[in-house]
C-alpha cells in the first residue's frame, strides 16, 4: 500500500488540475505592438464597453502623430476567459478612421496577447477615388 500512495497522489493532482479556473484575459491596461504603437484601455464596464487612447508608431501622413481616442466593445467580461473585441480609433492628426477586431488570448506562460486585424478608411474628395480609400 505504501507504493500506491505516490501514484494516487499524482493521479489526484493530475485530475484536480483540470478543475482550476482558467486565467481570464483582461483588455484593461497598457498594450504595445510589434511596431511600437501603444494603447491604453481604461476600465471595461459590465456591458463590455470601453474607451482609451491609441498612439501609432507608423503613419502614411506627413503630419505630426498625436495620441488619438478609441472606443470599443468586447464580449461580456464575466462570460469568456479569452474574449473577442472590436474598437475604433478616430485619428486626431488625419482624416481617417481605423477599426480593429480581434481576440485576447492567454498563452501557456500566462501572458496576455491581443491578436487583431485592422481596416483603415481615409477621406476621399471624389467618389471615383473610393478604390484607394481603404487599406
């Protein structure tokens, strides 16, 4: 019976580990991407809505880059550990708007990572130039 005790303890620990709560991914806080752009998301409210600021490190304009406001929404924070979300950035230094959509993941090391895609729309004076307005 003495030899069975370590096995039972190991089996109990292995089975018990599945009952541990998964770490939740929180959008609240400061984020930096691979290009050096950064954003800060303030509190995500009970409905999943949030606001914040975004400062891009890259731009096609020659104007000085300025911090720009963002607002968005995510799936209700208390329902998903790795929620999907979307937000819009109204650029303070150009006549364009970018929308982002993505998901917040927690990797195997417990690090929170945002995976996103974006679509930028620039203002065009003529309808005929619409084809070049979206990136």
